[in-house]
């Protein structure tokens, strides 16, 4: 059921988003071991500053994930408090990969 819900969240987006950005909030070492294709690595501790430095806009669709879902939840809260309006916490990397709905770079 969880995999089905994640797949649904990935497939349906509102057309009003400026762009969709995947962000891996794991450590650089975890990211290097494998990540979603085209995802940027921005560890959660400085998420808001990194998002601004990367030029993310407040109306971009931001998709977050980490190893277990804890760090992505922290990052989501920080981004929302900074005014980002379309932030989704997709939880654990392994769960996303298991759905088969994402392409992975190893």
C-alpha cells in the first residue's frame, strides 16, 4: 500500500509548478552510494540556504527523500517555514526504488 501511495504521489502533479526538483538529503557518502537520477544532494542541516543558493523558487515542486524519512521530514518543515509552497517528503530512498517508479544512478 505504501508503495502504491508513493507511486501515486510521483505520477500526479499540478501543472502550476515552475519546475520539479528532486533533493536527496542524505550525507554525501550515502548519495554517492546510489541516488535517484538527476537528484541534487543537499544535506538537511542547511537545507534552506542550499535551496536558495541553488536558485530554487518558492513555487517549485520539491521532492525530498533520505534513508528512513526522518531527515527528509526535517528538511520539509524547514523549507515550508521558509516559504516554499510545494514540498513533498517522499520518505525512504529504498522504498522509492522498490516502487520502480524512479530511475536510479549507482
